[in-house]
């Protein structure tokens, strides 16, 4: 009887370790931030988000800055305009949404220190429905347009 109990307990323990953790409801990939100069008032960060079901990125937080915002950028004639998206950013199901330079992006307001190339910036992304996702965005110089990389 003791042997059967031991086998049952061992099998249950093995089964529980064989089960993988559930995949996040929103996947965040290719996260990076631009380097800043000392005393910069803001820093731009970028990431690609893919939601399993319809959702919305509603906020971003980082211990590296006073606050975080979700922004969009557009051209009005020859003038580039940037504005905060107060309602966040829609994430259609199964579609990769790339936050990138010259388009939708994350803005860290009041960086607490200079963001230097090679450093990592922790970002916590909060969604309307999915649980928060915390990632490390590497600080790197963006590629120059027209250069092969």
C-alpha cells in the first residue's frame, strides 16, 4: 500500500512539473529605447505587441522615469505632431502592433537617469483585459534609414 501511495504521489508531482505555464495573453517582443542625453525630459521606447484576443494597451510604467505615456505621431503638412493617446492603443486579436519611431510609441517622461546604450529599461505594460506584462527594453541607437543591417 505504501508503494502504491508513493507511486501516485510521484506521478502527480511529475505531472504538475510537466505542465507549462500559460502563455501571456499579450506577447511583447523587440522592446528597445533610444539613448538620451543627461538631463533629457523624455525618452522614446518601442515594442511589438500581439494580443490573443481583442485588448487595449492602457498605460506604461517604469522605475526609470517619473511617468510613462502612450503616444502617436503624425504629419500635418511639414510639421510633425506628437500627442498622448488618453484612451490607450487598440490591440486587434492576433495582429502584431508595432510601436516604432515616427508612429505610435511609448514615452518615458522625466527619466531618472541618462539612458545609455546597452542598458536595460524595465517597462510594465498594462492592458484593459490582459494581466500586466513586464519586460526589459534594451537601450540602443536606432538604425539609420537606408542603411543595410
